[in-house]
């Protein structure tokens, strides 16, 4: 089984905000493959399971707030005895412009508290991730920026980056090596 975890904050007040980029990517994948509704798990997450081109896939959205994402991801990885090669975490990234997508096989959190929490829960930083750019705020605080929505000019560019992230996930689900996908998408 492949597990794709999109990071974000649960609750309608956070819908479509920059910090919910990971949620938006997994929701798009679920819609495009008609996987149905996300349902609650014991591990502080909602998930949907299904088959994508013959591969069993679980799409996950932690129901903890972003900064505690590891509280859901660690127990899920343990419960399913998941090899970390079969895990991808999708998150927003302030250090990249809107529209940019970057794949990584390991690394530090880069200041992203959701990734920091997952690294602590897994005891390693060696897991696949797809980072989607949300850009730094031009004015205001970082908090108001990440919890804000994309502007009308940014939204089409962002929507294209969601599709790019989805295509990278599809290639990975089809069996392409994640490290090789970095060359294709980065």
C-alpha cells in the first residue's frame, strides 16, 4: 500500500488557505479517481482508501492541527507497518514561489512545523515529500499569510501546481522511483 499524507488544518475556516495546500492536493487526487469521502480513523486523521491503476492507495489528512501532524502520521505508519518508501507527505512551502513544486527524499523541516512534528514522530527525516510553493508574504505576518487564501492572480498558478503535484504522485503510484522523479519534476 502507498500512503499519501496531505498536511493542513482541519475546519472550514481553513478551507482553501495556503497552509492547506497538502489537503488540496490529496483532495484533488481523491476527486479525480472517484475514491469517495474521507472517513475518520482512530489515529487522529481522516482517510480514503482505493485503487489507483491497480495499486492500493490511502490518502490521509491529519485531524490534528498542522504543528502536531506527527501525532497522526507516526501511529498510522506503525499501524500499517508501512515502509517509509511507500509514504509521501505533501506540504506547503514559504521558501518557494507560488506554482513551484519540489520533490525531496529526505531533509530537515526547513522551519515547517508540520514536517518537524512528523520527523520527530518517525524518528527520521528520510521520507518522501512534495513541497508546493506558497511564497513569502509581501506584507503582514507569516501567520496571516499562511492562513490566508490565494489572490485571484495567484490562484490559477497555484491550481496548476496542484496538478503538477498530482502528476508526480501518479507517476510514483505507477512505480517510478521517487529519486528519479525528482529529476523529472524539480
